[in-house]
C-alpha cells in the first residue's frame, strides 16, 4: 500500500524544515562562487537583477528557513557571480557608494534596551541623512545601525561624509556617544529597480569595515575621482591604510585594492 499524497507532502515539508539539514546547506554555500549571504536582506554584495529574482523566489518558498530556500538561493548566488565575471554586472555611469556603521552599537543596544535603541537610530538618521540628501546623495537602504547611499560624484560623497561625522559628534543617548565609520568607493555598479548589483558594492562595504573605531575610509578609485581642491577646502588629508597584524583580511575585494584614511590636517 502506498503512502497517501498528503502524508508525502508532510514528510517533504518536515525534511525541508530540519535545522541540521539547513545548516549543512548554508555551510556548503560558503564554498560556492559569489556571496554566501545571498538572500539575506542585509547582504551587501549587490541587490539588482539576481536579487530581484531572489525576491520573487521568496514569495514562492516563503521567508521561513528551509532546505528548498537554501538550494534556490545557492543557485542564484552562482548566477550572480557568473554575471559579474563576464562583465554584465557593470553599469553605464560612475557613482560613489557610501556605507556607514556605528562602532560598538550592538553591545550597547543589548544593555540599553529596545526603547533607547530606537531613539538612538531615529536621532542618528535625522543627523546624518540630511547631509547626504543636501549633496545629491540617495539613501538606498537602511541596515540597522548603518546606511548605504550613492552619490553622483566622489566630491559630493566626501563632503557629505565629513558633514555627517561633524553633525554626529554632539549626539548622545543615555550615555552612549556613537562613533561612525564610513567607507567610500567609486565604480560602476548596475542599478535595477532602485537596487544595485556589482562587485563595487562589495568593495565599498569592505572599505567601510577597514574604518575600525570610527574612521572615514576611501578607496584609491575614490581618491583619484576627487577634485584636487576638495580635501584642501575641507581641511583634510589622506593617509594610507595598513591592516593591523591581528585584523581580519578583507574578503571579496581585489588583491591590489588600496585604501586611505581621511584625517584632519
């Protein structure tokens, strides 16, 4: 006697929800080309075309962790990587990408509680987002304690970063004075539906990660795109970034990428 169709479906669903199987599939995705966090709304490898497909896939398999979901995103992850490899991930115009992040925010928020955390995030947003908009930038997404924004020029991006850091200096919420690290990179990611796809997005995020305890970092591409007078007008200079001995290496970026730290002269 065969197993009724309804029981078969229930068995498949139960297998798909097994946390041990899902964990194995996620681990396997780390060995595939592309971004192993593909499908996570906070993944920064570039939203865009493949990401639009991922959103459609989400509607089909749902946002609950499952084996089917991990397998589907694994296939899309490889597809995204192949598009970039053959150059189809590039856009037609040069822009400067900004990523921001608050230093030690997670540890503070755990002890501060939800109410204080939300208060801080609202006040940070009203402090740093106006300088972005005033200089022609567009906030693409908010990611917890950070934002991703794009600018039509490197000069506008740097000026916005300096002003945002200046505005943030006087902010304090329940004893916490937020320090913000910023990363800027100039390239040609591809825009699709208000999202962005391409390795330049990943590079910008990694440049931000190099900011340590609240520094503003720029890639060599952004430095080359700056007008000579911009840094002088702002009273800043650049210093080469040297990774500390115990600092983790930056993954997903070209081996010859050069990063610089903005410093007040």
